C-alpha cells in the first residue's frame, strides 16, 4: 500500500515520515515549491524534534507540488491542509474542498482520509460530492506543537470516522495496522460515523479546556483561602481519582495555543446550529 499526504505542513510531514519509517512508500504534496525541493534533498528547517533525523534516513519518501500525482499514485490519501477559523467560530474547510474537487474525476477506487479538523457534518458533504469509488474517512490526530512525533507514537486513542458500509472494508484494517506500526503504545481505536468522529475531535479538546479552567479556579480558591502553598498537593490529590486523572490538572495560565480555543468556539457554533445555546 502506498500512502499519500496532501499538505506536508507541521503535522503532515511528521505523519508522513512516521509512515515511511513504518515501512510504507510515501508521497507528499505541498504548494511551496522551495519547501518541496528541500524535502527531496532531505533538508528541512523545523523545531519539531526527530523530524530532521526521520527525513535524513528516509528511503521511500518523495515530495511533489502536484496533488494529482499523489492521487494517481497512492491508494490511501490523507489530507492535512489548513482549516482556519471563521469569524463565527466554525472552521473554514475551503482548502479541503479544493482537495475533494481533485478527486471528482477519479475512476479507480481511492480512499480519502480527512486528517484536519472539520465541522461536524463536513465529511458527509464531501462524500456527497464524490463518485462512489472514492471513500471518505475521518482520522484526525491529537497532538501538540513541539511534540508532534512523540504524540503520534504515544497516542491514547486513534479516532476513525467511517461510513457504515465500510465496517468490513480491508482498508479500515490497513489503517489499524498502520497505527500499530507507528505507535510505541497500543492506542485504542475508536470507530464510529464520520459526523460523530468530527464531534468527538472537538469535544475532547473542549473537555481539556474545562479541566484546565477548573484547575485554575480551584487554585485561585486555595490562594484566597490562605492555602496557596498547597495548590500542587491539592490538585495532585484530586487527580489521584481515576475518574479525573492528573493530566492537564495544573494551576497556572489559562488554556491557549492554536487548537483548544478554536475547538471551543467551533463546538459552541455547532451546538447553536442544532438548537442548543452554550456559552
């Protein structure tokens, strides 16, 4: 099986190189011609750990600026293009639509895996505009910048959204095997419909922001109660409960970064769209 990755940015290049390390032939595409030329010469400038080493030792990795080349040559094609936020909090998936349109005249059976964050229901819309021989799946990653390779190898969960008709599809098994080869830990594979998977992706990050906010609230209460020197001890005790856990349960600055705030706004926008008013 040959794997294609459309969008070789910060996440895309990490995922692609891990696939190559796992023994797959990998072809990536990117719109930046200089960047593509550098990749083919095994050069990259990045602050992501391990990426330079993975690229340097890669043997079955190639880059192109032509998405059609990736679509024609590969069996399983991931797209990890950017989906920036709109003013209303939803995700702008116009870059994904551009990729989808390039599959419109494909005659062979192909698998398009959406790896970037999308709005719940987007994958259903992509599917409706594609020929029946192109199967759409949703497989986002749970990573943080600065530790992408490590996060991919040590993920707790692999989230896979598929159409009901694909439950026994061999490519679904191929994706499971792909992650078995990439990961150090054996992640739990959670398979569901594409829309439920899209909701799950943003829901996980929304829960993390709630947890961070709660830890900060509790820390503030402890400080105001004269117990500021015991914040760490209290939060550690709270996190000892297996129903809660200690990850993301520290007192300090509020949540931030490129993903968590956007997913909160996207979740609120989606909830409002189905008739629920959440802050």
